[in-house]
C-alpha cells in the first residue's frame, strides 16, 4: 500500500487531460505560433495533433494493461531498464515544473488587462498559493476543481467559435485574412515546422491522464473512454478556434503581449466579450497549473517509490497526498517568479525554450517504450493501438526530427544547449549514486503504485 487513493472518476480523468492540454499553449502560445507560421499554423497544429494522437494511443494501450502511478516513467524502467526510467522521470519532472512556470507567468500577463499597475509577482504568488492549497487538501478536491475549470474552458471555447462564426458571416470577412499579408504560409516550410514545436508544447500535459490513472476508479475503462473523448475535443478546440481566429484578425496582429483570443473579441466589438474571454484564459492557465502540480508530484512520488529519489518524497499524508513531493514540484513557481522579475516581457518565450527539451525527450521515450512493451507482451486484448509498429516508429522519428531542428530555429535555439548537458548530468548522477543498485532492483517484481 502506498497511501494514494483511487478517488478520481472517469469524467474527472478526462477533464484532467483537457485541463493540462488546453491551457496557456492554446490561449497564449497560439499567438506565438501564429507569428512563426502565419495562417499555415493550422497545418502545424494538425501535424502536432497527429503526433499527439499516436502518443495517446501508445499510452492508453500500456496504461490499460497496467494502471500505475508513475505511468510511462515506470514503464520505461520495466521495459527499457532502470537507467531509462530514471532519465524519463527526471526529464519529465523538470519539464512539468518549468511548464508550471509558463502558466504562472501567463497569469501575470492576463491580469494586466484589469490591473496594469499591479506588479505581476503579486498575482503569481497569490494564485500559486491558492492552487497549492487545493492540491494539498485531497486528490478528490483536486479532481473536483479541475473538472469545474475544464468545463468552463470547454464552454468558453465553444462560445468563442460560435461568436466568431457569427461575426464572420455577419461582416462578410470570409477567408481573405488567410491569404493576405504574405499569403497562407508567409514564412514557408521553415515557419510551419518551427510552429510544430510550439504545437507540441501546447499539447504537452495530455500525457498526465496516464499518471492520474493510478488514482482512478476502474482505470482500464476510464483510460479508454478518456482517450477517445479527449482527442476529438482537442482537434475541435485547437483547429476550430485557430481557424476562426485567423479569419477575423490578420495573423500579423497576433502576439504574446495578450491572448490572441482577447484580441479577436476586442475586434468583434461584442460588449464585455474581451473581458469575459480574458477571465476564461486566466482560468485556463490556472487549470493547467493545477494539473501540472498534481502530475509533477506524482512523478516524484514514483521516483521515490523506486528508490531513485529521497524516500521522504514517497511519504503520504492522512489525506492521501504526497505532501513533500508536491512542495518540491511547486519550486517551478519560484523559478517563474525569478524569470518574470528578470525579464517580464520575454519570460514566456524563455520558459518555453527551457522546458521543451524535457517534453520532447519524454514523448520520444514513450514511443520507444511502447515498442519494447509490444515485443514483450504482444498485442493486448483490452485496447490496441492501431498501426503498430509504424505509428510508434513514425512518432519517435517525428520527435527526433523536431529536436534536431531546434538549433536552427531562433525561438528554440537553446533547447539542446540546455537539454544535452542536463541529460549528461542526470546520467552522471545515476552512475555515481544508483547504478550499484540497478541489478538487484531489476530482479524485483513490479511494484503496485496504486492505492
């Protein structure tokens, strides 16, 4: 018994996936991507969506077979070796902690709309403490709050698309903005491909559904249901909202000073619409941050359970929450606050560049782990990812191609500069501290990380 409790329902599990994937990446990061690719950002997000679909299929197959807290990190340890499990989990924890930083940075940006004179660090501290309290309370409260947050986002995006279509029809704008200002792909193939990196960052955190499965009722059924509903929703939300946005506002007006969703609502002239949308994107950032705090803490918990992190991080409080792991995860808030105080206007781009390596490395390793999983177990009966092994190989290849092109893209030039030395340090730490124990650990049976 680990002390973690299976308190999440299937509906909450699906909403956790939506909560993580529909956040700053869509509401603020989409402006960054539009600036790189122009209207062709639709192609970029479609490519990223296909990679995400393949990733979710691989994760669903492995998680249905073995729903455990730690998920793909634990799977990497079992099917690729203890060293791989160590690298995947620490790279992912780093990525998620820094992603929390992007969310709180976005919160400060959104609050400028109502209170431009209040220092952003006040908002970062206030909202961060509130969400930390929610996560410390219980996993049931976390699930309930995340469900409400995600439901608001879903309703808001549907409303945004509906209002946008109404404006397009009423004004007779049509699709002229798709080809104006340099054409559909003003920055060519390079711009489209660079925006794919942003799209992957936008979809990041959808994998947390597999981590949460370890605390879900009937996880096998919940995972399959959440996989199917989440992918349909993401396709509609991302591509639908971007298509409407690009039709109403020229792509040259997109940016990260404010959400492009707010820019569109201001352009429509609908009373109070911009303020309402700004409130929604604020909720979206808080929702994603809420989910990421949860996921990072559970991954640290899994590391501690495997003996790859201090054992105190596996201690669970009376409410079933790994308190110390959660507090360590919240360190990302401090990093974000420091970056924001240092360069508030450039903070969002800096945090993306730093955290994207961990995301890409983790996603690539999930595809590789799935190949090893199939070699050992064959095709499972409960849920089977279509297209094996092609989908896993193509997915891993796409992630590798993205990583190798980051040095040639200005927004992500530091990705490998940060990532490769970080992996080398992790490898050194493992060799010095943990390699002597790897043989005995590998002989141990699988650990049940559920409650």
